[in-house]
């Protein structure tokens, strides 16, 4: 941006037409309202202690995890297996589809941009060699997967497609425009739904999934 000279003095007397005052005042006002940058301010002229906290941006974060009432302990279907004590989805509560966590991030957003980030650790049971998978037998006919979304005020703004790895650290990041409003940031997830045929796919062989240690971060940079 080129250098923009500022009005030194606003003339407030001997004015025939109010437009003469408005033109000088608007020039100064526009300079303060969004046009001040390094070209107009000498380096070091505004000390840090003169700036109010969150004057330019604000930061928020929250802990998130799978809802406790959707998981059970020791879902592994073999007592001798190393995964017998791994928690996983309780299929009496969840059988597929997108599900939202109860731990949301809420704050008062200010018009501008919003950087959102999410990360967690997750366990995702997959089929092993010989037609078996961790924790016992079974013959799952399709891959076992997890997927995640970031939702801002009910709108999906970022999504991770299906992840088939047994252990993973999914991460999402996006930047969106926001208005001055009450902001609610949520995490939605979904996992492989169990097969409805409990004869060929008994509940003991249902897919296993669990995630925790999640963190939602939001940086609101003002316009």
C-alpha cells in the first residue's frame, strides 16, 4: 500500500457548506478505520502495554471426546487378546450415521475470519490376516473406518474422509468468514455400522471404534 498523508487539522469554523467538514472528517476517519498499517505508523510508536487484550484477535479452545454413554469397556471378544480391554462403541446406543459430541466450543465471534483446528487420537479395528481382526474372530465383509467433521453453527466446514488405519491421529484445519454472532463449534463423527444380520455378524464381532484426547482450537481475527 502506498503512503497516505493524513489530515493534520480538521477545520471546524468558517465553513459555508457542511460537506467541506465532512470531506476532511471522513478522510481522517477512513484512515483510522482500516487503513492504518506499517506505512502510516512509525515502528515502535505503539507499545505493547497500550494495546488491550484481544484487540486484534481472540483465541479459544476446548477438550472433546466421544460421548461416554456411547462406549463400553472391554469390547474385545477374546479375554486373552491384547485388545480385550480396549473401549469401543456400544452398539446398543450407536449403529451408524453422523453423531455429534456433547462437548462444544462456544464463544462470541467478531466479524472477520476464523481459523478452526481439530485433532485427536483414535482406535479403529480393521481386519487382520486369516479373516480375523484384533480381539477375536469374525469375518467383516468390508473395511472398518472412522470419519470426522467440524461443524460451525450447524454447518459442516471441514471433513475428513473415511480412515481405515487401526491407530490414527486425525487432524482438520480450515479458515472461514464469520459475522459478529454467538459461535458454536462442534465435532461430528461416524464409524462403520454393524451388520443387521446378527446370525452371520453377531454383536460380539461388531466393528470397534474409539476416539478421545480431542482438542478444538479457534482463532478469530477481526476484520
